[in-house]
C-alpha cells in the first residue's frame, strides 16, 4: 500500500458498534485489521467521527487497543475479537494525533 501512497482513515469508535454486526470467522477477521494494514506499509490516521459520535477519543482508543465493547464484553470471546490486529497505545496515539496534520498537507 505504501507504493500506492494511500492514507487510510478509520473512525475507531465504530468498532464497538460493529462487534455484533459482522458475524462469521471469514468476515470478522478482516474487519478493522489495523495491524496488517500498518504492517503493509500504508499510512493510517484515526479519528472520532464527531459529530456522529462523541468527541471524546478515549472510547475509540479503548476499542482499537482491546477490540471490546465499552463494558469490556465481546461476542467473540473474553479476549476480544481478532486481537492479533489490535493496535498498541503508542500506535493509537501516534495515528490519532501526529498523522492528521501530515494527512491534510498531502
């Protein structure tokens, strides 16, 4: 993806609403596959989807890091769903705050 020069935007809070919408192992494993997208070389930026969702970024951070609902539940097991695609706290902060000005300039 780096060769193409894509910048991928994700509204990370949406993960929590879609935990129960996309069922089945084949569909769910590719949904919001942050880590594999980053590892492919693509640049990503994260956002809150305000004003549709809350402007407070913490719920989105939690979703991207844990892949669980706000109550800590997941229909896909106690560890969350597709935990191999979770982002680290450092990556979430980087993609949420430092990539946005760069994406606007490109």
